[in-house]
C-alpha cells in the first residue's frame, strides 16, 4: 500500500516536471519559429516633410507618410534611444532604430479667438504607424520635454493627455474629429479621456486645450490610415494565402499517396476514387443548416469588420472563441487572450477581470458551445474546407474510437499549453492557428510564427476530418464544461431511436454516446445527451431518420427536431404535374 | 439430389420436379386468391400481386429489365444499393414455400428452421427460376442456420458469405463489416464488370432512397386510424419488393400511396374503428406462408403493423450518407445494414424492445402476436424479454409457433380468435 502511494507521488512529480520542461521548451522554440515574416515596416515607410501651408498634420499614402504645414516646425521621431530631432525627410526608408512614431511641434503667437490679444499657440502633430502594422498593447509615447503637449492612445478606448510629460488632469479639452464637429470632454485624474469612437480615430483627431493663462495647445493625432479592401489589404492576406496554398498542396499529395497506397495494397474497389461528379440533382432547402451557415458568415464578417459599424461599444465583451484579438478592428475581444495570458489578466483592473469572467459565465450559460458551432471563425474555416471535400467527393478519414483517443490526448496537451504556458513566460498565441485568420481579413499585417504551421495543419486535417481542430480546441473544451447549465441542449428519445449510428457518423466531434445511450436520468423519451464536446451544430438531428428521435432544445423548447420526411425529401420524386394543375387553377 | 444435368434429365427426377412445380404453384395460387379475396383491396395493389403471381404461380423470373443479372440475397444485412450500383439486381431468396420445405426437410437437420429448409428444398429440386437465374448468392452469416446454408449453397453456386458482427457498439466491428462490403463489392465487379465508383453508388442510393421515400409516405398513411390498407395486402406489397427491380416497385408504390391518399380523402377505410389493432413481430413471414396475417384479418383483427424482415423492416432504414464519397457511402450502407437492425441475432436486445414500444405508440397497437418459426431460436429467446416489457405497458402478447405446413392452421385459428376476443373484451 505504502509502496503504491510512493509510486503515485513519484509519478505525479515526474509528470509535473515533464510538463514544465515541455512547456518551457515549447515556449522557447515557438516564439522563434518563423512561418511568415513581414519585413520591418520602417524599411518600407518613407517620410516627406511638406511646407504646403496646411494645418500641421500627418497623412498616409500607403507606406509614405507626409507631414503637412511643416514650415517652422521641429520634427521628432521616437527612436530606441529616446526622442530624436530629425531635420531631413526620409524618402526611401526609415532608420532601423526608429519606433514608428513621429511628432512635429511649432509654436506661434497668434490671436486665435478674436479677442484682440494674441496668445501663445503650440501646435503639435503626432502619428503612430504601429496601429495597423504590428501589435503593441499600448501605443508609443514620447513623454519628453521637446513635445510640450501630447496624447497617447493607451488602448482602444482611452486617450491620455500629457502636458510637458505630466498627465493633464481635470482639463476641458475640445475634440475635433475629421468631420469638423466639436466636442468638449474633461480629463480624469490620470489625464485620460474615454468614449472616443474608434471610427473617429481612424480619420484623425484634433485635441485643443486652452490653459488658464490663455495659452492654446492643439494636437492632431493620426493613426495609420484604414487599409481594408486596398492593395495593402491584399498584402496583409498574403500569409493566409500562403497557408491555403500549402494546405492545398498537402491535400493533393495526401490524396495521391493514398491512391498509390491503395493500389499497392490491392484494396478492393472504390477506395481510389479521387474526384467524382454526382449525377443526381442536388436539391437545396432552407433549414437549420442554412441558418447555421448564415450565422457563421455574418458573425465572421461582424467579428472582423464589426467595429467599423459600432466603434468600440462592444469592446468590453470578451467572447470565448478563437477570433484573434490581435486584429484591433474586432467587434469584441476574444476571451482566449486573457485566459491564456494570466499575467495580463491579473495585471488588469478588477473591472476588466470581472468583465472577462462575467462575459464568460453569461456565454457559457446562454450559449455554451453553440458559439463553437455558429460563431467561431475557426469553425467557419474548417467547415469551408469540409464542404470543399464534399464537393470533390474525396474520401475523408473516418475516426474510430482508437484514433479518437489519440486526438483526446492532443487535446489535453493543447489544454496544458493554453492554460499553462503563460506561467513559464511563453504565449499561446505563438501556437494559435487563429492568428492567421481574422487579422489577415482585417488588413492587419501580422508576422506568423509556429501558428502558421498549425493553421496549415488545421486546414489539412479539417479537410479530411470535419472540424478536426475543434476536437482539440482548449477554449471550446473550457466553454463546454458547464454544459449542464447551458440553455441549449440536445435531447434524445431513446425509444424512437433505432440506434442506426447516423448521428455518430455525422457528428464532427465523434460523440458516440448520442447513439448508444439507452437510459438516462428521468424520462427515456427526453434524455439529455449533450456532452462537453457537443458544439450543437445540429448535424446529428439533420441526419436522423426517425421522427422526434433527436431534438435540439432551448430552455426546454424544441427548436430543431428530427423528421423522417424531411430526411427523405432529397429523394422525393419530381412532381411537375401538380404544379401545372395549380397553374391552371 | 445434385445439380448434375445428366441425372436431372432422368425420368424420376424430372417427374419429381414437375410434381413439385405444379404443387407449389397450386399452393401459391391459393394464397394469392385469399389475399385478393380480402375486402377493401386497393386497385393499385394489383401489380404487386401480379409480381407474386409471376414468380410463384407462373414460375417466372424476377421482374426486371432484360439482361440484368440477379444476385440472390438473404436477410436485410445485404445492402441492395451495392448490387444496383454494380449493375445487377438483388432478389431476396428467403423462402416461404410449403412444397420446398417438405423437400428441404430431408436435407436439413430436423431442428433447422423451415425458412432454411425451404431454401434448401428449392436448391435441391432446381426449380423456381427466381432461384435458378441468380448469378451469385450473398448470405450474411446471421444465425447458425444461415451459416450452414452459406456452406451448402457455396458447394453449388458462386456464394459470398458476409460476416455480420454480433455486436454493434464497437467501431472495430463496424469497420470490419465495411471491409466485408468492399470485398463483396469486388466480387460484384467481377460479376458485372462495373466498378463501384462514387457515381454509380450515388445513383443506386438515389434509386433505393426513392423507394424508401414512397415507403415512408406509405408508413405515414398507415399510421392513420382506422386502417387504410389491410395488413395482409401490405405484406404482399412488401414481399413483392424482393422480386422486383426497385424502380418498378417505386412506381407501383407511388401509385398505391396516391390511391390511399385519395381513399382517405373520400373517407374509405379498410377496417372499422373498433377492430383490435394487432402488431406482428418475430420470424419473417414470406409469401406464400401468409397463413398468420390472413388468419388475423379473417378473425376480425386489424393487422396494423409488422416488425418482420420481409415486411416493414426490410426497407425501413434509409442510409444516412453523411460523407459524399465512395468510402462515405459504404460506411453509411454498413451502418444502415447492421446498427438499426432489430434482428435478434445480435447480442443486445434493448433496442428491439424500444422499437416495439415505439411502434405500439405510433400505430396504437392493442395486441402483439409474436411469430416464431419452429427452430428459429434467436427469436424464441427474445420472447421472454418482450413479454416482460409489454407486461409493463399492459399490452397483451401471445407467442405463436408455426411451421411451413397447413396442419397447424386450425389450431392457430383458435388461438388467434381467442386473442382477438381477449382484446375486444378488454376494451369493453
């Protein structure tokens, strides 16, 4: 007995040590493994200083930055060595030690308000290239004596104002967006202003503050211009295109190899068919499946471009799905970031922590893994891959219990990486396949590390096995844990069920219990067969040929029920005669 | 007793054959008449009876387009889709002939079931073109009798034995059955020369699914109370499926459904409201062994549903093709052929009980007749569990054991009459 306990303790200790070592190694390597590297934006960017008499401001034309109204202005750049004055323009590229933020300062004595006395006017222009070029949690700040008045875009909701590098607290500041409407806001004790729309920030903002002595300070702030649906957007899509290309090549090679293998092994007929045309006419019906596809596509578009419609209204919501928050134009944040970065989570304010856990709890109870089946962009990507295979009639890989057990192991490894890597100084984002998807569609140039390779694996595996990644997704598993509380449920009528196994074949998550369960708590006619893995995609209900055998329920009400005639209607005979009769009437 | 043509032409053999043919035709004709004489026969049923008449009375071959080879099958575990895809046509050879049973009695051991004895009788005599014309025979190894039958047929004909798993929950078993189907497909390709491509399989699945669509329609109509069609008529239609090309059967079935819909609209029902509603389950009821359904309806019962493999179950479960590829279709076929099957040859029997429970509810069944062919052990085993389950539901059940001869008809008549009266009395 004692020996056994000793052994168990040793085993646990060994496992923990092993995991730690693996985690550290993974964290170390994953960060340095490049898949696709964008060259330094500074190497492409150029800076022109134009004395054209316009207001002091920066504008962007692709990679070319122009400073307007520069006559008499001092131009500064933020470098690794601090603020540096720059005299000349950089027509070809910017020096490597630049950090991508520029400022220009000009002072004058003018009468701006027309009261007859001239005030000292300080005009500043500032720009941050990083906003769509790379990701930093907070934008750059000069905070030096050369720039007397400065705004810093701290996060996507807050601006902080500084006067002579000190926070400007309790000041009335006029904010003028590009459309010319004026608004007065008061800074708080930290010198911060909230509630400025992300859409206004894109167009360029002007902050004006009049000091008690009558001095006027204005700053024009410009982030890198909107790049969606331009040539630059296409270039941001490049890594994703590369991923798709590699995935297609992998799939083609795989199909070819399988064909050779089957021929060599002299397998019986059928297993070699690569592509085929379906001779039967396909009929399309509006159904649950249609709703799911529409929701998936709309939510993808909203998640990637949604902030263009609503600004940062929903920015506090942290949806627990893999829609990469590296894309700053997201409608909402993604819960995965904070969950896998405990250091960031616990360093943030209690309001944010509460918001995160609150959203998570609400999502888990209201939707559960419905989010996986309907909202997650990674799910859409895999479903598209699966549909491509269906259209080509290429044979997939049918998982049996043994293979699925292997996949479950991978899930636990992902789980440990997801929750644990933050503690050893790594980042799950280095592994995350979602990094290649939403940011690319949002026009966000993101260099990819190991995650790029993982995305290729996700696409290839998703092609041969529907929603393969969802089976190992740590986020989804965490979301599925409280499924007993969730309002969406899958119910089975064990009496009506003939246990034909169609649901098991159809299930992208390989949930076998749906068809094998014969008795459960309570009524055998409404057994709750929802499991942690169930993403409530409705495939099992769609493929169920028995009336009422399977049903999806919301708050106990059936919203989608299996129906034999619906199942069979693909094979209904064409009835042109009846139509004609109706026409005659 | 062999297939040797020289011996068969010998006068005693030939005489025996002629005697066999005329006798079995006479029995078949008698039962066909009795089916026809039942009141409320829909007109659209006539083609089905013609098919049965063509095969059993006129001793013709399967009803099909010319130059399509036929493949004989036993049990519902042989997917017809595979055979249609290969350009052949399946014929269900489970025999119900009393005449053939008498001959098979000499060949098979005493305790073998009459169905297998009838099949062996046909094989021995070498009569009935439906059996003779089969280019290949597929026998799923379901029960002991079928196992030995596969061996017996294998000595005389090109025969494929399909190994059916005895449990259905393990994925490995399922995958082995998929391999069996692949091997069967290869044999079919050897026979017809048509490879099992996705196109052909998909087309064949479309063919059978169209039939299943009509059958589903038919089942929906049948659930209406009171009865729209006599159970015996329904059994005849389902039996005819075994000897017809599926596209022809689909056409006849569509016409039948249309007529029944019309009858419902006109309020013409096939039975009165208060007839005891009876379900038959158990061993297969194969034409011409129609004594049980005929007796039920002649004794005033309404045969509302059946759960036998030559009846509803024969084509009830559609394949759910999830993966649109060759492998996907074969997996779907393998799944469909074994997993939902309520055949008691499998280890577990819970789902069979549930199935009956569901049918009792769907068809508002008031009594269950459990048909056991003498020697059909697996069905006999399940009777006890079924009795217990139905006892809980309060639905009466009787076990009716019978053989392929007419000696027990009177005894059966008394028991069924009593059972029908019991239900009637219980209702009052």
